[in-house]
C-alpha cells in the first residue's frame, strides 16, 4: 500500500535527501519513488522537474519547495486542513 505522501524524484536529484530528511524530522510518513520506477506517475502529471511531493496521488510541489512553503504545507497536513486546488 502506498503512503499518502510520496516523493517522486530522479535518482540524481540533489534536493530529494533534504526533502526526505525534513519530512522524517517532522514525523510525516512517506515513500520515495524514482521516476524510472514510476513512469505512470511521470506521464499522468507531465512531470519534468524533481523532486515532486505528491499527497494522495496529486502533486503538491513540483520542484523543491521553499522552506516557508514546506513549513506551511506540513502545518496544513498535520491539522488535516490541506486541500488540493
């Protein structure tokens, strides 16, 4: 079963480790998938940047989010108030 939160990244993405570390530090469960393992997600969302943060199967961030953006999303995730647009 897939987690609600997924990091989709290329294997050479330099931002992925930071995003993983921050989510883990915040206690948010997540899975990491590489673009070569999940071409279905890449094609579905037309993804051309890495990393991508997916929540419930939909992109939240395409490319590395800024610190404040990520903090705001984490707060919304924790409170249950995050909604996809």
